[in-house]
């Protein structure tokens, strides 16, 4: 290894201040080649220094506990886990780390994540692939902050992206595909923002629980084998200009005091209901299209409510909105069972909820 005056361009636009002072930049780079130790380079690095990995495969698991940049080569740099646990673990309060142009794979054991972020660390990733790890591709907790841009999280043994305990994650122009359980699993008051992302080919697309806040814009949640997106136990979802389609189960499922806001979205050709509301969920839907779902366009209360209201299992939440296109059976693009359920007149579906000329 040697230090050289070399510029590692990450091609990122997001700033990592997040309430901290700027990380000192050092105009030197540690260059590492296959067969040399990445952990040794980290241990010897100055705060804010750049570690550049030459093309090739590195069989090593390591810890980043200081602020630095770790970047690979456009020709292909692969980090293969060499021991149980996360392949790359990033920890330390106030640590700011940048990762770019890397493939991280081979996390082993029940905690075998590709990249694990904790301890309020701030991490920015660009053009990073996390794949074929035994557990999650990327795992974030402990008030950590992540910015992901043009990343790919695919074919991991459980979840693609797993966030919890107040983690804040911004994901843009990323693909989270083909993971064994959830594309994204978000728990315990974590916050996520998705912009122009694709969540596809997972068992379920996105599952949120326990006060999670999720804002998604211009993203596609499609072709997951079970539900597209589920919000449970007081989570809040806001979807704008998104499509939720061709999932094997429900498109969007809200339950247990969760609230969903859907604006200018298309929810179509899902294997069950377009939107399912249970117990005391709250839905706001504006100028959205729900068509050709195999169940009901929007179903409130129980699975037996088609054709009338079941007084033994009342829906205790509420619905508001306007200008939605939700056709029923027999109409062009109609939902298979019903447009709205229950279909009785009353206060659940407010005036103007359906677009003029629509039906329910």
C-alpha cells in the first residue's frame, strides 16, 4: 500500500453535514490491491482520507470506525465476506463515511449483513451493490443516517434494506429486487424517503411497523410475490406519483392506526385488493387510479364486506379524498369484486371521492 496524490470522484450530490461540522479532507489516497488488507488501510488512515481499492476481489470482513471515503474501481471491485457477521460494519458516533463503486457480498450467519451501519454514523453510498448476503443487504439502526444513490440491493437471504430504531434513510434511483422476504423492512420509528426507486421481485415489497414514516415519490412497487406495501401499528405512508402493480397480494395494506396518503398514484392488477383498510386505519386518496385489481378497489373492514356492511366487524377508521378513478365490475378496467367496499351510502366515502363520471 502507498499514499499518492489521487482524486477519488464519487459523483454524489448529497451533503453529509447533518448537523455536524464538515469532515476534513486529506489530499492523499491509500491505494489497496487484491491480497492486501483493507482493515490495515483503515487502521492507518487519517481522518477524512480516501482509500481506493483497485479492481478485483477482496476476501475480508472489516470495520470502519472513523470518517473516510472507501471507493472501488469502475471496472469492478468486489468485497467478499470472510467471517461470520457483516462484511462491512460502520460504527462510531459522528463518523461520516462515503462508499462508492463497490459490490459487497457473502455476509455469513444470522447477522450476515452486507453493510451494517450503527451508532449515529452518517453514510453516503453511490453505485454500491449489496447482494447474496445471508441476512440483509444493508442494515441500519441506532439513529444512523444513510443516503443511497444508484445502488442495487438484490438476492439477499432475508431483507434487502432493513432499518430500525430511529434510522433515517434516503434512497434515490435505486433498485431493491429479488430479496427472499422483504425488499424493505422498516421498524421502530425509522424514517425513509424513496425517490425514483424500483422495489420488485421480493416476497413482499415494503413492510413498515411501529411508527415508521415513509415518503415515496415517482417509485414503482411492482411484481412482488405477496403484498406490495404494508403499514402496521401507527406507521405513516405518503405516496406521490407512484405505481403499485402486479403484486401477488394486496397493493397497499393499512392497519392498526396507520395512515396512508396517496396522491396521483396508479394501483392496478394486484392479486387481491388495491387498498385494504383494517380496524382504525386512515386513508387519504387524491386523483389516483385503482383498476383491474382482482379483489376490491378499496376495501374497508373485513373480507366478507362485499355487497353490504357487516355490523359485527365495523371499520373504525376514516377515509377522505377526491377525484379518484375506481371502476367496478363490468366497467372498463373494473376491479373484479367491487369498486368500493362497503358500497352502502354514508359518510365513509365522502362526496367527490370518485372522479366525476366514475362509479362505485
